[in-house]
């Protein structure tokens, strides 16, 4: 009986891992279409809620957007799309990105702007990008009036964490990883 319980426990644990492994491996065309629709909506939301963000994104070599359905307090994982010249070129998922939020905020989106071609190429070449230890990453903070403070944009990678009211934070990235979906 004890052997049966151990075997059953092992099979249950394995069954819990399989859906996560399938998600990490591939997104079907329907999932990509859903992600693209959400990315479009969240970029519009970012531009409307964070003054100056559209200028930053338009100057970027590429932007990786994780729509709000992919992020929740406590580091929930989610799917996103990498846009280059306005088109989705790759898909990613992430986990272990954590941050504190303003009272009442429940859902957030993340936009990661790659300000140089080198920064963009580095993330595209790396299957698992460890955001938390990358010294080229900066978190965008709101300046006066909630507008992006252009003086702080000195790193090759700029991360916006936002909701309908603007930027949220503070953000911490220890252990945050972004994985390219093949």
C-alpha cells in the first residue's frame, strides 16, 4: 500500500508539471493571436497613461510586451510578444518578476524597451535571459506629473511596469527570467 501511495504521488506531481512544460515549449497560432491583440491594447494603454512613453518606445530597436493577463502580484508568469518595427517577431514567457504596487492596483503590464540594436540582439540570442542580474537594465520611474523622466534613460534596456493609471512600483527583479518560446 505504501508503494502505491508513493507511486501515485509521483504521478500526480508529474501531471502537474506537464502543462507548464507544454506552455514553455510552444504557443499555437491562436495563442499568438490572443497575445498580439493584448499587446496592441497594452501599448495603447501605456501611451495613454504614461506621458513620454510613446517617444521612448518609438526610439527603441524593439519592445517586449507582457500584457496584464500575464502578470499578477507575487511573480505570476505570462506570455508576451517581441515587437520590432511594429511586428511581432518572437514570443516569450516570464516568471519570478515581483514588484510592489499602489493600493487598489490589481493587474499590471510590462513593456521592455531595447534602446540599442545590441541589447535587442542579446535578448533574441539568449533562450533564457536573466533580467535580474543584467546590469544594462533600468526600471522607468515617473517624473513630475507622471511623465517619463528622460534624464534617467541612460541604460540600453528600459522596463515600464504600468496599469491604467500609469507607472507602478517599486519593482524588484531578483531571479526574474524571460524565456524565448520556440
